[in-house]
C-alpha cells in the first residue's frame, strides 16, 4: 500500500489511553498524515521512518505495514483474498511464518480457524508453484503476518517489530506484578514531565518506571537493547540504513536526579540488576526504604508510582496503605507533582487528597486511574479533602 512518493502507510499499535501520546511521538519523528485510531495510530512514512519508529517509539507495542485489503464473507473468500498477494515478494518456501488474527465480525467468529485458513492460503501458493512450502513457527519466524477482520473488511499486514516492543531487552528480573514498559513510558509522557526536574518513584518494585524515566530524560532510544526486530528478516532489509539509525548519537544531558525506593530487599536487587543491564547504574539512585520513612533527598520534582492494588498483590491493609501514601505526600512532598496509577475507587478515596487530573488507562485487563496531586508548598486548604 505505497503512495506515489514511494512512502507507505503504517500502523503503530498501543494501549487504550496512550493514542495521543503515541501520535505526538510520531509527529516528532517526522511521520505524515497521522490519524488517531482505537488503540493505534496510522501514519505515512518511508523505510527510514519504519526503522526509526521501532527504535524510538516508547508507547507503541508494534508497528505493522498493511500490504493488502479485501472483502470476504466466508473462509473461502478469505482464502482467495490471501492468495491475491504474491507471497514470494516477502518470503521463500524455506522460510517460516507466524500469523496473528484479530477479528471483529459476525461472519468470522473463531480467530484460530481464520489463522488456519490464512496459513493454508499462503503455503498452498508456494506448494503449487514450487512443490515445497514454508512452515509455521510461532517463536522467531522469518515473517510475522497480521490479519485484521473488521466486519467483512480484511487487512493483511506485515509485523515489522517481531516481538512486542514492550520487550525492550533490559529486563532480566521482575517482581510479582511488574508494570509493562510501554505503559510505564506512557505514564511519564502523560505527566508532561519537563525532563529537567527531579524524578522519584518511592515504591519502585523492579524499577521499570525509573528506567523508562531515565531513557526519556537522557533521550536514549528504548529499542537500543533489543537483539532483533522483525524487519531485519525482510527481503528488502537495508542493513546500512539500519546501522546508521542504530548508531546515531541521541543522548542528551540531564541535570536532575532519578531516585527510587522500595520496602523489599528482593525488589531492590531485581531493580539494581535491571538498571545495570540497561547501562543506567550511574543515572539512577536506589534505597531500601519503606514509603513511611522515605524523605525525598531533593526539593521539588515529579513523583510517579504504581502501588499495590490488592489484585495480584494483596497487602493486609490496602486502605491503610493508601492513607499512608496520602499522608506522606502531604507532609514530605511539598512542591512536587505526584501521580498515582491504581485500581479501585476505594484506593484513591483512602489517599484523602483532591486530584487535579484523572486519566483512565488499562493495566492488563484492569481499568485503572492515573491521578495527579499537586502538592503545594505551604497550606492550601482546598488541596485536600476534608475528613468525613
């Protein structure tokens, strides 16, 4: 689906609530004809932008390239539509494929059956032409193919990312409920952090928010740690172009401090390991300190944290935990903007502070709120809810 200029349309996928953030990222990368969709952003670019999008986008989970669109009302029409593509342009009969199907249709109700028919159409095309066929391999295939059926419109796309882009490559350990890297980056970008002030996560777990904050502050591409992207196996892969993009110097100076703490010794060990693996050991400071005793070592800044919700982690006193968070914010974090991601109205009610912003996001299947509390210096009576 190329344009006359040799550019083509691409789609970057993301999570609900992060579409506008992703759109802004794409605009800064030089994308054209940007359109915000549901959990995705469509845009136009060339091969350079395709490579850069995978390397630099912080809030995208995948970047796919649509190559064919057709109408189908049953699996026979689906089969014929898939065979309209000359698959020899993209793979050989010795390659491997993986197929992901996303369906919103009354005529196609079983994604696995759709996947089987798409696979049959592709391998049959090779078998009739060569007597041999590519095989299916879910892990590390030569080509990952995305099939999207909306009612009766079928879109065939090539997945340029391979594994989901949230798999940055720096994580070597994780705690019981790790935050997705794309969501963590999204939280920071949604906060409108100036990338100059201090940054704190006092309940940092395995350190994901801290690492993503450091990558943003120092302008380090999140794809730098990845061993491979899907497009590197494509027939038209330009290794010289990719080398130039990969080796481009983007890092900037950051004068603030990035500080994390957690009550758990084990969590701190995991965070230290992840931070070391990301090459950020000198850029992030860690302390084993419970939030009850944590006093920010720097004046003013941004705080973002993702406390336990009581879903996968079940603290004995969830209301007490959130009441303590509110109390510590009120007394120790004057001059800070504090953002909390959590699930359940009861948690936020227990904080006892009046939020200045509320954003709905999803952490996995959980509908969460990301709420901002501006901790004014001195007394500001309307900053807090009165006890009922």
